[in-house]
C-alpha cells in the first residue's frame, strides 16, 4: 500500500521507547542554540489547566527530534522510497506553575518547491584577532542550471584556451600575485584580468537574485587561547547560518539541500564532519527547530569535494570578499572588492555585548558588528 495523496492524514500518538543505540545517540547530542529570533520572543502559551501564561523553552532538548519521519518499509522488507512523511504536529512542555504537560502546536508549511544552497568558509588573522566566516549562496532548483551556465561562461571568458571544467575559482590563488605566479592555470593572468573577472562575477551574482547568507564571528587569537571556545564559536556560527537559511526557505514553502565545501581532498563523494552532524542533529531536538523548519524535511547538510558544484565556487568568492573586507578594514586600507556590489545579502554577526544580530542589506554592516 502506498501513501497516496487522497488518503487523509492520520494522527498518531507516539510513546516511543528508545533502543540502547538510539539512547546512546540521544545522550551524546545537545542543543547548540542560545539565540532566539525576535519574532519568537513574543510567543506565549496558556496552560489549559491553571491558565498560567508562559514562554516556551525554545532550547530545551526534547525526547524526540522535530524532524519528519520517513516510513521505514513500503510493505514488509521493501524499503519505502515515496514522498510521504510523518510530521510532528505538537510538542509538549511542562507548565511552570502546575507542572502539567501542555501541548504546543507546531507550524506546518507545505513543501512546494526545492532548491540548493552552497557553503564555504574563510578565516583571516590580523594582529591578535581572528575572523571566521561562513557563506551560503543558492537558488530555487528552476534557476540552478542557468546559474551554472552563467558561471561557466564567465570562467570560459577569462581563460578561453582552457576547458572551464578543468579549473575552479579559488580566490586565494587568483588574487595574491605570488600564489598566482606559481599556479598552473592562473600563472599567465595579469592583475587586470583578475579584476575584470571579479567585476563580472559580482555582476553575475547581483543580477541572479541569489539567496546569500553570511556570518562573521571575531575572536581573540592569543597564543594558547581556548581551543574549545573557538570550536564552540565555529559550531555556533555554522548552525546559526544554516538555521537562518532554513527559516527563510520554509517560510517560502521551499526545501533546501545544503552543500558545503569539505576542504579536504578526498575520493569520497561526501565527507562526514562529526561536529557539523552533531550540531545539526542536536538542534533538531529543540522546539526552535520545529518552528524554523515548519514540518518541511531538510536533509542534513552535506560536505562535498572542493568546488564540486559551480555554486561552491561562488560561495568561495563571497567568503573571500567578506574575509578580505575584514582584513583591509583592520589594516585601515582601502577596500578593493566592496561587498556592496554583491547586492542584497543577509549578514549575521555579533554585537559588542555578544548579542546575535542580523541585517539584510546591500553593503557590509561594519558598524553593527563587533570586530
Ligand atoms: Zn499549568
């Protein structure tokens, strides 16, 4: 039997006892979130028993993940491959006054379209400061092929004698003269060639109306500084960026598939980064994830071989642009590639008092963020 469209959704009440393996996995994960989107801070719940009005605990680790569940089998032994999912409708939290379990309805949006987002990171150190940057760029699936072709076109124009498939945009190698000279493909390019290539990329990005998200986190880079603190910062920047994108996409009834550049050269199609997996999976046990994903299944972000999608080459460029911007601002030097020319970008970052802040605008909100 298949889960045909005309079948009415059924409601199940789950009292799921975890197997030992599930319990171990559950125990290992934690919810890595501590910032609440402004709109959520206004949401209150009224206890139906004692009428106490309270704010839900958005970051509490629930017993079950808020992720839609795929049926395991079509019929006995035949694995299910269809689109049907069981979607969690409600989650319960304890009333702080009478301790009753209060049911909270989860928002549920229908998935109407899909798309992809491509991510890359960058880092710059200046004096005793370090900035860690992640970018995501992407578009609806109906626009992806055109985007790929446009990227290929710009690459072909830069190096007409070489197949554009045989080389990747890697800004660090293109930009610095000493690295360019040693590079097998870029060695004959002049500064002017590179500058004109950058202008065309900026123009392409701006005119393609891409979704662009960027997060920058600045930390002190002292010798012997807290490595755990830095790891925590990386995990948090990663999940904030991913969840911010998911929230916007599910609001538009869209599922997003997220691909990050794995950095490591590997023969495998996909590299598993334990920290990224745990951060993502851990977040899914929070009520906040239920509200951000809105019942739409978001596949776990994949870490794929460097520049294995044209979108990853654009993500490299965006991360380079922001990283370079930080470096030049810190140096007090003129900006060569102005983020303003990327068009609208959702910029995430931290204020001087540690608050998490974001702006969607043209141009980098330098004064807003701590650096
Ligand atoms: Zn109550």
